[in-house]
C-alpha cells in the first residue's frame, strides 16, 4: 500500500486522502497512517510553507500573519524516488 | 500469589484506559517506567479468587523505536515477559489498529483481541465476522464496550485461558521472497546466541533497519562477531527498501484481514467534495473558476468595505479632524501644532485609517476561502500554468501569501529546493498587490471608477499576476535557466470555515494594518510633514519647501506617464518605506492644501488626476519598487545587496514603462 501511495502522489503531484482512499480501496484512516509512516521513514518530507519570522521581525505589525500555513506541501525524497523507480 | 501478568496494548483512543479501569477499579498504582517520563499504570484483577497483575502500556500506533512510548511498550513486551497481551482495537478504525496487531503477531506473544467500542461501530452499520477475524489473527476475538463493562469478563476469561495454553504461536505475516530470504539469513547469523529478544523478531527488525536493536545488542554484550556481521550486513544493504517492504507487508496483512472480516455499508461513491472539485480543479475550468471567485471577493470588498462602511469611516475621521481643529484653535495652540495634527496626523495617517473597513472585509473573505480548503485547489490549478511559465506551483503559494504581505511571500520561497525557482519567485512576488497597496487603489477607484470598483480592483490584482508570469518567463529564458523541481500538494477536504479562524485571520491583518499606521507610517508622515513645512521662510506645502524641491526635481521622470506634479512624485517615494504612506502623503499635501475649503482627499484627487492618469498611477503603484521591508528580506534571503538593488531598479523600470505605455496609448485612443 505504501508503494502505491508513493506512486499515486508522484503521478498526480497531489496528496488527497479521500482520493487515495478511493483509488486504493482502503479506509482513509489507513491512508493517513500510511502517509505518517512514509513521513517517518523519510520517503516523503513535509515542507513548511509558513515561515516563522520571530527572529527577524518580531516587531513587525504583521508578524502574526507571517507564519500561516495556507497550503501543506510535501516532497518525495531521493529515497522515495528510488522506490518509485522500482515499482 | 502471582498467577500471571496481563499487558494491555492498544492505539491511543482505543478505549484502553476504560478497559484498565474496568478491570482494576480502584486497585491501581501509577508511577513511571524506569529512566523515562512515560507513565506506568499497574493494577490487580481478581478472577475466581486468583489475583492477576495488569499492566497498562502507553497508547501507541506501532512498536518501532520512534518515541519513548514505543520503546517502553516494546521492551516491556519482549523482556518484561507478560503472560498474555490483550490488544484493544477500536472497532470503528480496525485497519489502522491492526497495524499494531501485526507487530504483536511478529513477536509471537500470546494474544487476545478486544474488539472495543463495537456499539459505536454498529451505529455506523459496520459489522464483523468474529470467527474470520480470529482465524486470520490466530487469537480469540471478543467484542467489548469497555466503558460500559460489556465483554470485559469474557476477555479476562479468554486471557486467563491463554496463559495456560501451550500451543506454539505462528507469525501469520507473509513477506516477499527477497525479504524472507534476508530474514532467514539474519536468523542464521543470530542463532545459537544468548539474545535478549526472540531470534525471528530480532532478525525482522535488523532487516527492517531498526538501529535501536543493534544498539540494544551492543548494550547486552552479545558476541562481538554478531555485531560485526550485522554492521557488515548494513554496509551492503542500506539502500535496499526492506523497511518499506516489511511495513507494507504489515499494511497488506491488516487490509486483507479487515477485507475478510469487516462488512461496511456502501459509501457514497461521489461526495459533495468530488462534485465541487470536478469544477474547481478541472484543467480547463479551474482558472476561470478562480477568477470568478476572486472577482466576487473584490466586488464584495468594494461594495461593503468601501461604499457601505468606508464613507462612514471617512466622515468620522473628517469629523474628528474638525473637532480637533476647533479645540486646538480654542486653546490657542501654536500654528505649527495645528498644522502638524490636522494636516500631518489627521489628513495623513487618518487617510489610511479610513481604509480599515475595506481591509477588514477583504481579509474576512480571504480568511473564509483559506479556511474552506479552497486555496490548495487554487494553487493546484495554477501549477500547470506556472510550469508553462517556467515555474513550479509552489511559486503561486508565495504569490498568494504575497497578496497579504510580500515579506512572508518571499520568505516562503525557502521551501523551494531549486535556486532558480527561488530566485524567480522572489523577483516576481513584489508584483502581487499586497494589503498596503489597497488604500491607494481605493482612493483612486473612489475618485474615478466607483461604479466598477470591484472589477477595477480585481483587474489590478490580475494584471499584477500577468506581469509576474511574463517576468517569470523572461527570467527563466535569460538569467535563470533550468528545470523546475516539483512538489506534492495536500488537497484537504472542504470544510465549513469556523468563525473563530476567519475572525482571527481578519483581526491579525487589521490589527497589523492599524499598528503599522500608528508606527512606521506615522513616522514617515512626520518626516514628510517636516519636509513639507520647512524651511520656515517659505509657504508650507509649496513647491519651495524641501519636499517640494525634491518633488520638482523628480516630477519630469513621471511626466510621460501623465502624473508629473511634485506632490504625486514625492508620494511615490514616500511609499518606499511603506506603501500606505503614498495615500498619507497625498492626503497631507492635497487635502492639507484645501483644508479650509473642506475638500477631502478623494475630491482633491479628482482635481489633480484624470481617469487615465489615475489608471497609470495605480499601475505604477502596483508594479514599482517594493517597500523597504521587502527589499530588506530579499537582501537577507539572498545574502547579498545586489539582488535587492536589482529588484528595486527593475521593478521601478517596469512600473514606469507600463504606466507610460498605458498613458500614451490611452491618450492616442482619445481617453483622458
């Protein structure tokens, strides 16, 4: 299942738990768990799109709005790419 | 007399604590596991006059070595030697819970399964074939509702029966041929040694790449040759994917077991999210849908924020100014103080504060979109278009963030691993209309385009994106050639935005706007006011003041764009420390001039601009040199002074060039 998740997110460049659940015919909770495992094992990494600026501009009036994570993004690591090549 | 030890193992929220409480009642002892801060709960259970120890292990999802909880649970199961394990499984979330079960099966420990919270699962019309489940797992399965005490007695009976059972336990998991071969090979290395853990399990963990096991073996002084052999093995097999293979085998087993023993009601094949996404993430309809959504946002912003609430805010500031002026004259305040407070503070800073309602409405609407999960869809549909312009979709995320403020927009490029993508995105983000530019547009829109305010506002934002894309293409073809790296975007399900999130988002932005008006902009306006009234020998606010002299020197640069007065020129430069200061400076210089006649800024703008020059001025504001904070962050991110300088000059040149083109073509076409 993990290989299939990797393959699907690489193909679509999209990580949608409901879509993966439908495609792989497994419950969403299991997809969640699979993504957690892929992250833990270092096949994908989560990127931080909301950068905290507490060190550089704590006095900035907009500091609170700065580190919002509007969209979550991930990247397939070299280790993950290696797996995809073998699938 | 000790008759046996029973360990409770389960995922967090599987009802394990309810189970422990139901079994032990008040007969509990809470402490810590040795050497760690993980809580250890022990208790006694009496069955048929015999006492059994019950140990409640921490709630865990797996038996790896990735958290203290996992290590504590794993070590206890392997070395604490419980006589039987009760694995509590949340019946409503069986596949996920079975992942832990598969790891317990690998340990070949006596197991009894408590299928807990079956009442909740039944409400969701989930049914179980208990016999099938038990057959696959090789362990008794008993349905329970621990918090009501249902099935607890049966579980304990099964557990106590299992203690006396001498049947050998098999690991039912099937690994692929290669993995199986490696496990067998490792078992050969490990055999005939006094290991602290079962050989097969140790072999699996070593092949899985669990370095914690190697550390444990070193600690207990197993034969040095074994350690050497394992290290040798890792030297040749670290690049293999056995870790993934083994984890996948566990998932496959969990899934297979659930498939054979769980009956679920047919789920709705096409959900509402699917239906909405068919349009919003469609290859052809996605971007037009985005444009329509943003157009509605700007129409509502202008209709509610400017027309409905803006005039109220403007008349309030104006009224406050009049009252203050009367008061200052009454107390015979010196002329310079009256001038500073009325012209500088009220007409300058007040001109910016008037736009608080507009900003409030815009951020309420954007917060609504963000919280609904739409923004991820927008970035997704833009990904394809971005690629055509030589960028990755993540650039659009930076651009979206840049709509609020360019500084975090530029900071968000840190997540791009391609230097080329990062540099291009940094260089184009300033073309995004940040919140600070909104008051400037609003003044001009109110003066000339109020009938189509939302549309003009939307067009300015869209034009900024268009220029950014063109520049990205140009930069990609010239300075920064190469391929874009790609990323995976998470598409969350749609949700109804919560009032708390939307209001918090709005407040963070609005309070930032007000705070900025009271600090940075206030400071800029004071400097501008001083330059406008000095030297004392000349008429204040005239072209002979210091500000007037600077403006007169700069004005010819902007004449081809149609707005070549000294006031309009210095206002643009006042916008470099902070964009809002453009409105503040115009307010001070124009409204200040006419204050006796009661002419407010919008009317003053009408007297000094035409619709065409207003348009070219707005375009200049949209595209020209970003604020000092943005240039500062570019210097920090690129660790050079070259790139902020390049950015300051090239954006100014583009702003000027496009403003001139708009004005000249407009004039040729007969617009005024």
